[in-house]
């Protein structure tokens, strides 16, 4: 018993070391776009707003345009402690504009002409310190509740973010096939995350196989129905900005297709792990159970969770479009027009195709787990 305990400790330690190594490698990988910064030759600084001048702001209803002038005190960098004057440009867009008050902290971009300051543009409110606090509280809470599994979950979180930022996004910008890149990245992330859950165990294989079937199902259906619905990738937020920034050759529609199975992969992974864990628990409590009975138990768990998972996808996707639905209702738009609208059709593809993937995950994971995790499978 003692040797098993130490073996599990060593296994967990090894998994953590693997997580550290993967994280370090991803951090060290260059994106290739480090020299593409638009902030070259300028200094970025955190400033405190000590005085505001709103006399140049023009107000029309809820819309404000013009500019706000602020007196700032630099809190970091070479100009720390100096008082400068910054400008906050207002475009009349509630989505993009911000108004500063005395005591606010701002992220500013300072440009120079020789040794003299030529302009000070206020980019946005400074939030990074609050973000770090929030992330730290979450990490501590996760570790307290989940223990070593919480630490591994943090590795999964970090690796997923770094993989998307360091590999997926640069590959898309460089024009590589969004579908193939998306599949490779999603498969890699899925296997890594499930490995962090189960470690060196047969459950890693069964849960991974179940998840991958759902991902491939969503990929195929996503490609098919995006084409049938005639949806252009420009429905994605800010996608057109890429075309105007020198990336006219990007296939936005293929990127949209890849986003379908990437976005749904988390729910598929969750369902596959739930079913695998349930079957493993049943087999552990009843070692002589047949693979058919174990599979049936897994399917019962799958049926119970599929409904909530599909609804989770619906809520997650529709939440960001709630204001659009409010506009439709306020204008009295007929329901058939709403459902036929391009953005709504895109969300229908996202939700239904992702749910198709979930439905395919449940029986396959139950079958594979039931077969591989039962101790008497060879006799059966």
C-alpha cells in the first residue's frame, strides 16, 4: 500500500515536471511577430489621472465625441514622477470610448521628438494589476479545493492559452490551413489536458479517443454546413480588420470553420472524462462487471449529461449576442427573418454542430471505456 502511495506521488511529480517543461518551451517559442509592434519608438507607461478637462467633449444623447485632456503623473519607467498632459480621443463609439476621472490609472503611449515629448495618447484604463490579483485568487482557490489536481489544472490552463497564442494564432496569420492547424492544435491540447487529469493510465487513452471522435465529427459537419448555409468568416468579431491590416489572403471562412470544433472541444473533453471516470469507478467497485454492463452504465451517465452540455453550448454562444436579440425584438423582426440572418445562422451552426459532436462522444467513450477498463474483457 505504501509503495503504491509513493508510486502515485512520483507519477504526479513527473506529470508536474512535464507540465513545467511544456510551459517553458511554449513561453520560449517566438511567434514571429515580435517585430511587428505598432508601438516601436514610443514608451508605454502607467499614469495616474490628477486633473481632467472635458471642455472639448461634445455630447449628443449618450454619444460623446471630441477629446478629453488629462493631467497625468507617470508612475513607472524613465519618466516616473513627472507630470505630463495626455489626450483621450473620443470617436462616438460606446464600445471603444472611455472617460477618465480623477484618481483613475491609465495606460498611455508617449511619443518623442528628439528628447522632447511630442504626444501622449491615453490607450485605456490600467487593469493588469487587478487581472493578476483575480488570476492569483482563482489559482489559490483552485489549489485549496482540488489539491494536486488544481495544480495540474493550472498547467492545463496555461498550456492552452500559450498554445493558442504562440502556435495557433501565428500559424493562421502566416496563411497555414486553418482546418488542419486547428485539428492538430485541438488534438494536442485535448490529449495533454486529459493526460494531466489521469496521468499514465488507460483512462487517458479512452477519454482521449472519445473526445477526438467528437472533434472530428464537429469538424466534418462544421465544414459541410458552413458551406451549405453560405456563411462567410467575416461574421466573427473584428475579422474584417485583419483584411484591412495587410492580411487580405486570409481564409476567414476556414478560420470560422475551425473555430466551431475548437470552441466545442472543451465540452466534448468534459463529457468524455465524466463517462470515463464513471465507468472506472463502477469497475473499481465491482471488478467482475462485464464490459457490456460497464458500457451500459457509461451510456446512462452520458444520457444524463448530454442535455446539460448541449444547453451549456447554447448559453455560451448566445450570451455574447443577447443585445442583437434585443434589437430584433425591439424592432419587431419576424422570427423567420431572425433565424435566416447570417449572424444567427452562424450561431446555429456553432451550437448544433457542437452538440452533434457531444452526442457522438457519449456512446463511443462508453464503449471504449467499458471494453478497456473492465478486468474481465478478454473472457467476455
